[in-house]
C-alpha cells in the first residue's frame, strides 16, 4: 500500500510539473510590440524590456516629440505628448 501511495504521489508531482512548464510560452518581443500599437509605451517596456537605444525629435504630428525605440530586429515608433504621455504608433522590423 505504501509503495502505491508513493508511486501515485510521484505521478501527481510529475503531472503538475509537466502542466506548469507547458503553460509558459516564450513570447516574441516583436509580436508583443505589434499587439501594443496605440497603447502606452510604459506598458510596452514593462512587457518586453528597455530598448537598446532611443532617439527623439520635434514632431510633425503635434506639439510633442516623435520617438524611435530600437530593439534587436525592430524599431518602435512613438509619439510623446507635451503632457508626458507616450503612445506606440508603429512597429517595423529592421532591414539589417
């Protein structure tokens, strides 16, 4: 009886480990960024991390600034309003 109980416990532990490890899927940062278009930049950074580099310049869209956030393999284009809110407006894969 004790051997069956031990075997059952080990089987349950193995099943739980298998289910937990299968539940976590690696997400593609590019796909995550694309899905966050029109969302806040801080939410994007929270999801995929800080960019490798960034650049800002006066915007032709309004009084704020246009931003480019550089990640490995893609660039996130943003608009930062004068009130400080920054929104993702496009994501493009890098040419190189």
